[in-house]
């Protein structure tokens, strides 16, 4: 991105996994490392933006200069996003948010019983990016779609269903890209375009994506 393409813009990025507690010592989560979201935060910083990084638990260094909002669960991530959303120009959802969480969090460590089968009851988490896109005024909203099949069709349906301006389709079944790798390959989809970005490091890809998104951002409104 050019050094000034996001100057004066407020950008919020979600990154990493969420953790959904089962009891004080256990949780449900996924393999997101945060690398994609952190690379986007770094690229947005370099493009001159004020960057808010809302992150689940990861093992990465927080880019110097971002406003950092650490969270664990999807409900915490939603609250942190909505609390900071005022005057936000661009929202990018790179986090792998758990779609479901345990119905109840046990107060004490769950004990092993005699039974061989144990059933977990889960309830749906809030859809963070859909709630962001439903705000008025809403930021330009960019989602990711992590899919293991029917990549572009599923991504296009998420673009429409969640009310997004853009979605970045990520084939997470291909080896060497997607979750927890250093490289990624994606297809950026809008209502009327489809642009493929071949396998490359997440940091270089992030710069290209930020530049591409910055060029599509509506001019700043009077705030
Ligand atoms: O973190 P890395 O190891 O670098 O890996 C990067 C990545 C594969 C996690 C990333 O590139 C990616 O694809 N992130 C989105 C993962 C995901 O959960 O996708 P989804 O198709 O389930 O969700 C679609 C969109 O809705 C995403 O923007 C997601 O952040 C958002 N979402 C989903 C569920 C939910 N309850 N709230 C949300 O905001």
C-alpha cells in the first residue's frame, strides 16, 4: 500500500481464533494463528491508518502502533468491536470466530464419569461481522470466507447474507495455505468482480489486499 492510502482512516481488524470455555481449564477453538489478521493490521498501519486490532489468543507480537484489544470468546470479541466502532471507515474480519459455544460453562472442572459417551450441547454465537455490517453508519465491511469445498459459491452467499461489501475467499483445504501457515492464496469477491491472488507470504498479500481495499473505500464522510 502507498504510505498514505489510509491516512486519516480508522480501521478495525479482527484476528485469531476465539476460545469458548467448557469449564475453568477447557475450551473449544480452532487452528487460526492470527498471522493473516496481524499482517493486515501491519499493512494498514503502514498505509497510514489508525488501526484497532481485536484479537483472540495468539502467539504473535502485537504490531507497534496498533490499538490492541485482546479478547477470548466470540461474545467478548463482539463487545470489543461494537465498543470501538464509532467513526470506523473500514472493518476487516480475519478472525476465525467459533460459530457455536457450550450452552453452559461449568463452574468447576468437569469430572470424568463411568460413561463412554459424553454429549456437549452448543448454542450459536453472535455473528460479529453481520452485526457490524448492520450498523448505521456502517464501515466498509470486508469478510473472509474459510471453506473446504464450493469455495466461491459459499463465499458469494456469505457476502450477501452478512451484508458485506467484499469477501476474501480462502480455500482452507489446500496444504500450505490458510490456517496457521505463512502463506496464503485467496480470491477477492465483490458484487460484480472476482480477483485471484496466487500463493504468496501473508505479509506481502496483506499489503496488496490493503492497497486494493483502500482504492475501493468511499471518500471520507463528514464526521
Ligand atoms: O489466522 P491464520 O492462521 O493466519 O489463518 C487465516 C484464516 C484462514 C483464519 C483467515 O484467512 C480466514 O479465512 N478467516 C476467516 C475464518 C472464518 O471463520 O471464516 P468463516 O467463513 O467461518 O466466517 C466468515 C466471516 O464471518 C469471517 O470474516 C469471520 O470473521 C466472520 N464471522 C464468522 C462467525 C461469527 N460468529 N462472527 C463473524 O464475524
